C-alpha cells in the first residue's frame, strides 16, 4: 500500500464550471495503482467541486444560472464589502462541496460515462484556485 | 492493511429515496475489517446519495417534495430535450452528492442510530444505477 | 501505513456554526503522520458539517440566515411532530453533508488560509453531537 499527493492550480476567468477530469486522470495513471481511493480537495470558500455531465454544455449553463437564482447577489446579506458576488460565492460553496473521493479500479477512476470533474468558480474576477489530490492504494 | 472493491446495481422505479444500508452493511461485514474507511460512489449525474433518517417515512416524502420545489420542472432551463425531469435531476444531484465516506470501527460502519444510506433517484422512469463500494483498512 | 480513529462530542446551544478546527488539528498532530487522509463524520440527520470562512463572523451569520430562508419552518411538511425546526433540520443536513475528507501533507491538514471546519447545528434546543475522526496514512 502506498500514497501519493499532488498540488495543482486552476486559473479561472470568472464564474462557471471548469472541467479538469483529464488532468486528474493523467496524474492518477502516472501513479500506477490498480486499486485505490482518490480524494480531490479545493482549498477555498468561494469556489467548489462538482461532478456533473460533461456531454451537453447547456447542462453547465443551466447549473450556473440555477445557482445564481438560488443564491442571488441581491440577497439580504451582512457580509458584502468584498463585492456583491462575495456572499453568494460562500453560499454556493456551502450548497455543493470542496471535497470529492472517487474509487480507483483497474488503474482508473470509476467515473460513470457522463461524469466529469469540475471546479465551480463562484467569483466574478479571475482567480488561481489551489487543489490537492491524494491517492492511497496499491 | 488491505482494500476491497465491489460494484452493485440498484433498480429504481421512479423518483424517491431507496435505502440500501443493509446491502452495504452485509458487504462490509464480509470483508472482516476491524477499522477502515468505506466509500460509496454513485456513477451518475441524475441520481445521488444521501444519509438520512430511516425511522419515519414522512421524512423521506418531505425530502422528495422539498427538492421538487427547490428544483422545479418548470424552471427556465435550456437543457430539456430528455424530458422535464432531466435538468431538475442534474440540479438535485449537484445539491446533494454522489459520494459518501464512512469510517468503520469494531467491524461496523459508525452510522448514527437514525442514519440510513439512500440512493436518491431523480428521474421519473425506471433506471439501473451503478454504485461502487471501496473499503480500505485492516 | 497505519490508521487511527477517535470519537468526540460537541455540545451545541441552539442553531448555528460551531468551529472545531483546533480540536481536529490537535488530534491529527498527535498521530504523527506525515501524509494521509482525515475523514470527519457526523452521526446525525439534523446537524451537518461545513468547511467555511473562519475570518469574518458575518459570513457565518449570513450562512445561517440563508439556510433558514431556504428551508423555512413554515414549509408544507408532513413530518412536524418533533417541532417546527425538525424537518428544516433534515433538509439543511441534506443540502450540506455529514462527511468531509481532507488530505494531510507534511503532518498537517491541507486546509486553505480561510477554511475552518464547522459543525452546523440545525436544531433549536441544546444537543450533544457525536463526531468520528478517521485518519489513514504514514
């Protein structure tokens, strides 16, 4: 049994879903583990992780628009001095998650056919988002 | 230290919560590990996992009804050619999760007295949902 | 490779966010693992876990107020005999999560600068909430 850890950064250019499944798959493949557990961790409180459909781009647009309606910029927030997108960003992060764990079988993640791994950026301005990958197995 | 993986399928007959705690408990017990970490992974983007109260069935009915109100079929969605329940299914999946990890102590999951593990089916028509169990420990 | 498990209880005094990052950090440090994966598990269906900003207290107040609006006490619930806060508590738990996994690198959790770990209590009356920590690594 062994472990591997890896830090990576994702540059975002405004709100939306940024897929990085390929980056993760490549790193996992390089670890040469047959069976294991991959954990993806996002080190932020205004960006989150989401596994969603990676086929039709309208799904991602609808997801973004939906969360904008669910946690609107004009809500009755106390915390607003970092901008109108600040508190909605915290709420969208709370409603999704900052951590995903995915089993590895036969050397690959067990993602379903339509599942892609996304960073969900909730801030309007560009950011560099820190992600940690942890893999344990053999 | 060792690992075990297992694939299973759950047949659903429309939207709602399908408990499969007993199936998981039985598989975990068969692995004869005293201490470990179980991960449950759902390989879909229109069905999700939920740990919720397994005592009073009204809790499950209220949960289903609540998510139907929170992500209604008549929302302003672009993505709708797979049916009115399609985009709400993606949103309900995003609002819950497709992965759960639960520690094992003394050979059993550390679930609380009232916690059951559910597949949350968000599509109207029957489906076969693929689940992967991963256990690591000793 | 080794594992460690630990049970702890958090006493809550009504609804809100209770930070326990320091308690977790101290326990993790005591395990003397350089690399690993920590899992935090909440054994309840009316309290949940959240990683959120631990700097400005207005963020926590806004999060609490937002979830009170999103899952209000006066919703059309069937399940209400344990009090008006009962069904909203289940819904808020479903919208957040009862499990978090966080990688350990160089002996410490890889939490971001502003990330704190919170128990999110959804019931009005005081409770003792059972939490399980599981750490695997070396």
